[in-house]
C-alpha cells in the first residue's frame, strides 16, 4: 500500500460523526467562480475547481483549491492564482476544527480555527497580520459561497478580499 491508500478514506470515522459533518458535507468535487471585489488590478473573475475528501482514517477532511483551473490563462501565476490544500480535523479538547492552509504558488501557510456560526462556517486565523476570516455561507447541498476577509485591526472590522461561488459537480 502506498500514500493514496493510507491517506484517503471512504468516509468519516463513526466515533466522530457528530462533529465531522461541519466539513464532511462538502466532500466531493466543485466548480468555482472566483472574484476579488475592489481590486482593480485583479482579473474580473476566474474559474477553478475544488475537491474535498476524507483522509487519515476518516478523522480529517482535506481539500484542494485550484484557481484558475488547469490550462486556463493565469493558472499557477501569482499573485492571483492559487493551487493549495487545506487539512482540517475536529479537536474535541478545543471544541472546534483545527485547519491549515498550504499554498505553494504564493508561499503561504496559515493556521485557522473553525466553528459553525449560525448557518455558516467560519475559519479564523490570528497567528499573523492581517488576521484572516474565511466564511462558508449560503450553504446548500449543491452550492455555497466562500468569502475571504481580512482585518487590520485585530478582528474589530473585516474587509472582503475574495469571493468564490462553488457549485457541486454532478
């Protein structure tokens, strides 16, 4: 058995199923429409793809975000392209999700803590400036909106930086 066999799993660990649906509901493949409102230097929009799956014996959820998608203009070119992965797991001692984003295209690594907030899921990173908040909003079985926000005043106010609309692939 190799890495894919040991990394990927068919479903969640049953002992954690009460908590894993926070991100488990996103497992599958999605098409993305990305924009960066308020940044006149950014492309008007870009299409991409997103893939979520169970990993580490069903104890974690990992994803891969690619914008622009493979073969599209600007793919892999910083600063507006990204091709990265997030790995998330529920930490019962914290009562929240620990999440780490890795983006080799832009040389970024950020740690987040994630929690459901009403009908949304919020991931917040306060380990460096600016603080970041990534929100999954307008969540349904086949669509959600992801908002990337930043704060230069220690989370007193947030400014929208990126927006992505995700539509589940058939």
